[in-house]
């Protein structure tokens, strides 16, 4: 037998095997179609929160600090300035998913501000997008509706109310010092004009 005839016989054997397996597959009962996924409830939208709660560690002292930041406000933690832009969470009846879009700037030793992080932080995976700095680390802990820290607008409003409540103070007159003789404005100038 030649090489070509063996190859053609092998090809026929493979073709016959494919025909048998295709026929067996066609004769097998079809599995039931998977059930459609249940529609998400109408209340499953994410919740927009006004406050983001962060945790930060000072690697030199080893202290971990938790601090709240209102959306679009900046809080300084060490040499870092943290500004959350949005903070989303899910209702308590659903699987927790808490995320926040955050910008973190570093104040350098020469007093310049340099952006070191812009992106999403996830409270359920703090190591995924935490800010890792040489001295400070910052990560998202939660999103909240309220905070013990007064809102920035409330602090400004309280400050203007306090200023408005104070009477306008008269500018104090400076008393002449005993060392310097002050000229009497009622008497004419006695200096010689020549």
C-alpha cells in the first residue's frame, strides 16, 4: 500500500467516526433551557451618599486614623489631601458594594501640590486601589448619609451668623507713647519755614 492510500483510509475512518458521534449527539435528548435570570428589583439602584469614610495609617508612628470627608471637599491627612467626588453604596438588603471616586494630592517638601492618585476605591477590597505613599496609606472604609463632623456649608453659615451677631467694633485709637512728643493740632506749626 502506498502512503496516499493509507492516508485516504485514515481520513475515511475519521470521517466515519465523526458521522457516528454527530448522529449520537443529535439523538440525545436536549437539555432544558436555562431559566431566565430574575429581574433586579426596582430599588436595587446604588445609593449616592454625601459622606465618605476613610482610614489612613501613618507608617512612622503606626497610628491608624478614621476620618470623614464630605463629597467635593478636601481633607488633609498628613502630607496628603483627600477629595472624594462621589460615594456609592447599595441598600442593606443587597450584597455590599461601596465605591468612591477619589482624588489624592501630595504636598511636597517645596510646597507644591502633586496628584498621586485619581480613581475608584472599593471598601470591600481596600488593597485593590488604596493610596500607597512612602509615609501614609489611605483607603475607603464606607459611604455614609450622616457624619459627626459638621457639614462645610453649615460651618460657613454658622461663621457668618456669628460675625453678623457681633456689633461693629470701633477702631481703637492708639495712645501716644510717652517717649515721643506729639504736636498739638490746635496750635499753629512753630517750625521755621526758612
